[in-house]
């Protein structure tokens, strides 16, 4: 699955979510990544690699849908070079850095929307949000490399989960009553 296909399929279940709702989604899913990494690095838990993959996919989903809400292509937020920042430092440190990067960028998105009225953002704010989303993609990509998966595989697993959860598109009722 390429990134364009992923964004199209991800947006199938975005409904009419506002920028603020999507920003809260980024914050929530970033927190789930942070919690898994904290437990692994800080509390010596076994890394639940599949769960981390899933949560990275959840963050990516919100990045893809917020990009759509801003009228930009997810592919334009991807780095145009191979990102190899994890090669020179220990894996746990690299994973910790990727997780703090994700949460930091999530925070920047929230601060910007909290400082505006959240509904009518101007051109400069929109450009800033796109930069923060690009930083999120970098950190998600870095986390993927740290655990030895490709971001495209994380994206594909995310779509599989949403297909199971919302076979006919997003519905609030299915969201309220889902088991997983
Ligand atoms: Mg999640």
C-alpha cells in the first residue's frame, strides 16, 4: 500500500471530525505510544511490539486525516531522504526519543489550536500545522525503524483494523459499542 492509497482509505472513516477533534486524537494516541515506550524503557517491561505498531498506526491515522482536513497530501509530509537517525544510538534511547518527538509534536498541534479559536485558522497557522504533522511523520518513521518495521506496513495494519471495525464507514454507534 502506498501512502496516497493509505490516506484515501484512512479518510474513509474520518466522518466530519473537526481539527480540534483530530488534534485530541493525535494527543490521545501519542499518549498510548508514550505509555508503551515508558513501560519498556523506564520500567523494563517486555516491548509489546505489535501493540506499539498498532498505536503508531493510530497516530498516523490522525496525521493522515488532519492533513486531509488541511487540504494537504500525506506524501508531501514524508521526508524526501532516508531517515537513519537511529543508527548511532542505542535502540531504547532511539525509541524513547521517537516517542518524545511524537508527544512533543502532538503538543505543538494542541497549543496552536488552543491559542486560536480552533475553527477558523489562517494560512500561517495552517502552514505551521503541516510542519508539525511532518515532524510527527518523522518521529513515527523513526519509531518504526527502531522496532524494525516499515511505516507502510504500519499503515496497512491500521487500515485492516479499521475495515474490521467500520466495514461500512465510520459510525458513532459502532464506535460506542466496539469491543476492542
Ligand atoms: Mg490506540
